[in-house]
C-alpha cells in the first residue's frame, strides 16, 4: 500500500488539482449568464474527445490540437466578466478583506444612507453586486469608482441631479457607476402600485444574484429585492436586520467596540 502511494502520489495530486479547478469553474459559472454557453462548449468538447478516441479520428484530433490555443483564448474573451468576478470574490474573501468592525461600519453607513433617503422621500435604487458581475449595466450609466459614502449617494439621488432616475451599483464597497439602466421585470405582480424603480430592482435580481435596495419616491418606503422576490415596506430596524442577515454581518455590541 505504501509502495503504491509512493509510486502514484503525483497522479493523486494531479487529480485533486483538476477536481479543484473544475469545481471552482462550476461554482463560478453555474449562476452566470454564460452558464449555458459554458455547458454547451463543455459537452461539445467531451463528445469530440470521446468520438476521436473511439474511432481514432486522426484528422479531427489534429485539428483540435492546432486550435486548442485559439480556443482557450476565445474562452477568456467570452467569459471575461465571469472570470473577473471569480477573482474579485477570491480577493474580497475574509482573509484579504475587512475585519468584522470595518464590515459593520460599511453596513451602518448603508443603513444610515437608506434611512436618510427614505425620510426625505428621495427615490433611490442601489444594487449590491453578487458573484455575477454588473459591468454590462455600468456601461449604461456614468462611471464613478468612488468610495461609498452617505453624502455622495444622497447627492446622486437628489431629485435635481441628472443621475437620480437611474440606479447605482456597489462592488467591494465602492460606487462603481451611477445613472445605470437595469432590466425591468415583465412578470405579472399582484401589487399594481409597484412602480418602474421597483420593477427595475426586481428585474436585476431575475437576471443576476445582485441585491437591490429600493426607496420609494412617493411614500419613502424601503424595499429589498433578492432572488426574484420583493420585500416591501420595511422599517429602518427591519431593513437593518435584513441587510445584516443577507450580507452575513452582525451588529457589534458596545463591549466588543471597547475591547
């Protein structure tokens, strides 16, 4: 047994590396808009590989060997948004990211911003980027790439600014773009009073795994859209609890702050 392991340990390592790479690719693409393309390419390659091996198709094997490099480059171009999002998630992991206190400070700033917008009845649509990149929607607005802050967000959504009708999206605690156009949900909703801003937030969550925060211009109500569902009429306290739950953060107690 020991001799067998000694002779084949490199094969075991290679299998683990390949398994880890394939699993990472699966996790990165399974919810993305390129998932169907990725699946189609994978099935086609698997079919051609098996067919070539079974029938000993020399010409097909030669062609596949020659175009492999170009094919790999094509995949990088096609899946550029998904790959960038995957590396961004690795870079924003706990061991590279903020500590618990810094994360909570960011959430507190977000809650204070939404509370202020709701109190003033300034309509707002804020999207928190998930694992699926929102770069396509950033192109429809104005690029900012600024640190998220209450004052900047309130300025963007002030009724007299040119950007207030569009959406803002945050990535890694930065405002990437403002005035963005998000896809509007076309499905039938029981509440006929739901306006365009809420439909845009809901539509974004139908196509991506982003979280949309909506403040009603008419009523000042706070809503959250997530996983194709709309939670309406949240109080500030309810919104604080819900956003902490969604983002996986928790409120830090006074004792923890002192320590």
